[in-house]
C-alpha cells in the first residue's frame, strides 16, 4: 500500500507531536529513586523514540524527502 504526501505528512506530524509527551515521560521516569528501575524504564522510552524515528519517520522521509525541513 502506498500513501500520498498529505497522508505521510499527517503521520510525520503526529509522530513529532509525541515529543512533549515523551519528554515528560522521561522526566517522570528519571524521578524514580530506584536507579535500576529508572534505567530500565528510560531504556524502554528511548526505544519507543528510536522506533518512531527509524520505523516511521525515516521511511516516510525517504519517500518524501521534503517532509524533513532539516534536509
């Protein structure tokens, strides 16, 4: 299944809109006093971020390079 540019942009915008929530989640996880638990949860959150970037944004930006304003 292919997508048009407008649909791809909506997906990219949704992923980007997760940034403030992910950052707040990281802030809260880092407040956990149990360092091992905090570390494990931080790792999980960074994996979520990585999957969103590498699994969603990168493939869409390869199809529509102008969706990434930094390029």
